[in-house]
């Protein structure tokens, strides 16, 4: 029965998206694996449920009949499960969090510790990504909560709540010639930076700045090591912990111009009831705003 239930849910996802490849991505399955599940269901029923067209797949007459009879039933089942979870709560499971890399250094630690202490039987899955990738994980249902820069959130399928404004600074070696402040419209330090699809990568590539970028890295640790090795400076939030910089003999330089600030937001999928666990974590994030 579990196998049939899974196959029927897969069938409904394919019917909804009209594409095996898109359904496989949404279900976090491989396309060949999803095709085998569909073939098993069709063999059980004794007739095909889809035919291929130039853009994907479309339902056969049998497929339309199956969709009509099962879709409403599964909607009712899911609503009942959500209702029970809301009423009685859930004390076990996994909550998936997608966040930008920098937040793991000055925000996530406190939240994870507090959540784990209160919900000791719940596993937290933390995924550090670029803002756009983290937002996509939430949008596709592969993460329950996202902590991202607001510039990456353009979808109406996401609910967004502001947390705080993150101001940036220049990170340089302690013996660098930079003073306590810097005007990037006049001085042009060599930079190591996040790739261009990261929010902070886009920031340092503003057309009016045209700062020289000598290397790229996808993690804060690598950026810091490259700066410590003398390759250049980097731009990171001023909230980065002092100990991280001290351990690498680095310091912060305040940026006078241009204004480099991004708003951090918490995102969840719009229109989807949140489990008590997810809602509790969201509440903790909002309460932990520095």
C-alpha cells in the first residue's frame, strides 16, 4: 500500500507539472527512477496514463479519470494531516533550513542551539547556499525556511518577513595601508569575492564601482584565507565575528561610500500551512534578530 500511495502521488505531481523532468526535480527524484515508478503504476492498472508531446506529457483518457478520482481524495488526506499537526503539534521530525553562508557565522548558531535545546527529538538540516539558491530550495519545497537577502526574493509563491539590515565592511589584512574608513568610489582595492550570482557578489560588481576582482570563492572561510594570504581584500557583513578575523590577522574597514547594505529576510512557502515545528523555528528566528 505504501508503494501504491507513493506511485499515485508521483502520478499526480507529473499530471500537475505536465513534465517528467520537472516532476522529478520537484520530488527530488531522478527522472529514470520516476519513470520506473510510473511504469509500475501503469502496469498495475493495465493501461497508459500519459502520452508524450513536444513540450512534455499529457494525460490519456484513463489518466484523466484517475486524476479526477484521486486528486480530491489526497487533498482531503493532506488537509486532515495538517489539521492534526496544527491541533496536537509535532515533537519529532526534520526541519530544513536554507541560509546564506554569512549567517552561519553570526546568527544561525544561537538559533540552532536554542531550537535543539527545546526540541531535542527534532533534527535540523542546514543548507548554506547563495540567496537565490536558498530561495529556490524553499520555493520547490526542498527547504522549510529560508534566510536570505531580499534582493533574491521575487516570487509570489514565497512569504517574506524582514529581519534586519546587514551593512557591509571591507575585510583587509591588519598591516594593510587602508585607514579606518574607505571610499570605494575613490580607492579601488583588489578584491576576492563571491561569484556573481551571490547577492554579495552582485554588490561588488555594481557598474559604477568596477572594482578589480582577482579571485572568487563560494565560502566565507575561503574568502578569509585568500585575504590572509595577501591576494586582496573582501567585502563581508560588519557582523562577522571579530575572533574569525583576529585568528587570521585581519581587520574591518568601514565603507563610507557607496552605501553597501542588504536586508535579511526569512521566507516560507506562501499558501502552505506550516507545521508547529516550522512555525516555532520561524518565531525563534524573529526573536533572535540582532
